[in-house]
C-alpha cells in the first residue's frame, strides 16, 4: 500500500517547516505589526506592501471549481516546474534514488534530475509514441521514486491511453506524475478525478498554456492530501506572488473567453494539419491533442533556417532521439498560420 510519508526522505519527514507571520495570523486586523512590512504603503501597486496569502486560499477555491477537486487536494507552484523540483526534493535521495522518464518528452524532468543529482532511467516511448507499459513496470524498484508521464506529450502531441496510465499507477511503487500542461486542448478527460483512488498519482496542470497566463507563473499539482501536505511543507512560504494571485483570480473568472479560444485553436489545428500534409517537403504530421503539431520533414534543419530568415520561429526538435527531422509548430492565430504556410510553400 502506497504511503507518501514513508516514501519521503527522512529529513523531510522530520522537517519543522518555517511558520510565517501569515501562517500564524490569517485574515485582517486594524493594526498589522507582525510581518515587518512597510506600513506606510507601496510605491508600486496599492496593497503590494503586504505579504500575500502563503496558502493562496481564494485562488485555490476558484481552481477547485474548475478542476473538480477539493482545495485540500491542490498545491500551487511558481509554475509547474516548481512542483516538479519539489517532488524530487521530497522523495529522492541525491546520488541514490532514481526516476523514470519516457523520451522523447518534456526536457525539464531530466534537468531537475541532474540538478538534484538523481539518475533518470529512460524507457523510450514506442514507435507510435505510446507508453511501453511492461518495460516501465519492470523498471520500477524500491529506489525508483518518481515516474514522469506527459499527456498530451510535449513534443509529440499525443495523449497517452488512460488505461495504460492507470495500469502503471496501480503497479508502480513510487509516485506517478502525469503532466497535463496541454490537457485543456485534449479530447481525453483529465486524470484529476482519479487522485483519490490512486494516492500515488500527481496530476500537473498549469495556467501557462490554454489559460494564457504564462507570465504569472502558476502551476497546479493535484494529488492526495498526504502528497499535498509534503509539498506545502517544503515550499518557500510566499512562492506565489501577490500580483500573480490577484491577476490569476481575475483571469480565471473569464472561462468563456478561454473556452472560445480553445475551440478556435482546435479548428486551426485541424486546418493547419490538413494544409501541412499536402506540402511536398512534409513527410508526416503527427496527430495532436495539444496546441502544437509535430511535423516530420525531408530536411528539417534547412526548413528551420529558411523560416527564421523569413521571421518565423518554430522549435527544431530534430536532435531528440525519436524525433529526427522534426519541427514542433505552435498553432498561432489564423493570420500567423496563413503566413507560416505561405512561407513554407515558397521554401519547400
Ligand atoms: C509548458 C509546459 C509546462 C508548464 O510549465 P510552467 O512552469 O507551469 O509554465 C509543464 N509541462 C510541460 C510538458 C510543458 O510543455
């Protein structure tokens, strides 16, 4: 039976977390002399002389409605990257423990492994970019503490089979992190509904992609309470700034606009995929549940250079194993996509 606390490093289990002024007194009083703030005011924005809520209660209440899970199952990070780093620091002994990653995938899982001096065991995706379930389960052991699954996957765009992910969550002894940064663009439902049944499941979401708030740096981890408590225990007290909390609350009220953008984006994605498939230098356009397309070209490097020369920047993924000769193309506005296709047709 999975027990987050007993899987955590001993020093984290023993940690007495810092207790901030705003942890010890919540709410407002007439005279706030407890946090050494500037009582006279702020030269920047009204109210910014005060420390923000370290537990981000208002923001979590709104996100709880959107994600369909209670506040107590939500952790907020300074971007989902912070949640990834904290998970390493909670569960992985440097120089001893290991994690499993499934390339080609998001590069930060490996970067944080290297930063934390943790070995990343690679179980590559299959030829169709699906999870190799038997090999992943064989790689699990007492020292493999985390497994990262990106779904829809960056840079390939496909969503992983739910049954495969849940089979892995049942059979893997460590924490299974499912990164749904692109989940809002996917036809597959979120796995957030399964965090109660799978106490070792962490679902990552973000305000950076569909929600259009990458500049605010708000990442979301949804998990069982013991995992959330560990994340809260080791996070910097005020990890989400007051500005970010205020603006994110404002943005999250406008769900209608975001949903309309997502619908437009999906229509543009289909159009772009169709047009790309007809271009002679294009070998294949991979099916996408994300806001980008992975496209295999005859000569990706040349196409990339020519696009840059015409003022169009895409991501060259050709150096990743399994992604030879590919470019990752973010779906833009209709005008941007039309311009991109026009230039691509000229240079092909
Ligand atoms: C963009 C992206 C994120 C988002 O990171 P933030 O730190 O929340 O901006 C997370 N995971 C993947 C796979 C991404 O592509």
